[in-house]
C-alpha cells in the first residue's frame, strides 16, 4: 500500500470529535517508515484539520482538505480547485429562496458566512475556527479562490439528497454532494476527493491498486471510485456502502485505527478478506 486516504467526521472521529491520537500517530509513523503515506481527506478546511494534529504529525501527513479542493503537503499548498465566482453567487441566490439552507463560502483565504441565522452560525463554528460575515456575497474579494460552498441544512438527509440532484441539474458548473447528516457541499467539477486522490497518486507515483480509502458519506464517493481498497464504515450512508468493496466497524469503535494497525502488522492486507462485502 502506497497511499491511504481517511475521512474525518464519521470516519476517524467519534461523534464527540475525539480519536485515539497516540495510536493513530504510532500507526502513521510506522506506515510512513514502510513507504505508505496517509492522507486526511475531509470536507473541513485546512485550518480546522491542522488543529487535530501536532507539528510533527502534520509533517508526516498529506491533506486533501475542503473535500480535496486544497491539497497541502508540509504546510504548503500543492494544488487548488476553484468554483466559479458567478456560479457560486447563482447557487447562493437560489438557496436563499428557501428558509432552511444556510451558506458558508470557503476560500483559500478564509471562511465567510452568508447568513445571520444563529443556529447556522453556531454549527459553522464547530467546523471552522474563524468565520467572517458577508452581508452580500458580492462583498467577497473576487481575487480569492472559492474552494467550496458549504450549505448547512435543517432538512432530512433524504431531502438533502434531493436538493443535491436539483443543484447538479440547475448548475452543471458546480458539483453538489451530501456530507454527513446536515451538510451539502458544492465545489468545482474539476475538484473533489476523487480528483485529489488521483493527483496524489501521480505525486507519489502510484495507482489505485496500491491505494486505500475510508469514508462514511457521499462526499467520499469519488475517492472510493479511484481506489482498489474502498472501506466503508459500519455507520456509512447506504448509498456509499453500495459502491465499496469492504465494510469495517464504526467510528465510535475507532475501526480505522484498528485497520491501520493491522496493516502495519500485515502489509499484504490479506486480513481484509474478513471485511469483504
């Protein structure tokens, strides 16, 4: 195995946003020593992700943050995928016609709330340590690269899946996916986790046959499609599970770290046969 991509929320992280850091750090270090790089592939921004890991561990990890639209290596930006400015504005205007969708614009410079709804702002802050406010989207500096439009929803997951289909039909210049229970993420069709993993495969001179991915939500789908070892969590969305080759335990039991430790002990990954679907 040359590359392992790991989602955060609902995958590595427990529901309270904790994980077994010491075990994870030991596994990442051992895997890197054996020639395997671990990538954190998450819808979260890089400033949020870096807070989970100390300086030394960040140097060992790769990051495909903001759903893969910002690839970071050793604290430096390696590659960015941007959503068109006018498309972003059109999507925000459309969603503002509804009372239960709230928008956060994520750029290469920061995160910007385009709402005054307090519940939405409180939820945004769970994932974004620093948020600025835009009274109007046009107040955003057009020189900033828009990495993602994150939409907090007060609707059900089923309703959010319907909205993603509507957004993808109305705005083909963007790509919408559900993420977790309350989020819809919209980014460039040239971005996403799958494109990020492809980029890192080229960067590391490897391919799908030597790549593993862990995930739980539909924003993980594209990376599952570009790896041979696609591992859905026990708590995964059924639509994601349907396309994965393996299913492991859930995030609360720290199943990802169990697999990493098993891979250190058995680099052939023969033990995965017990998780085959």
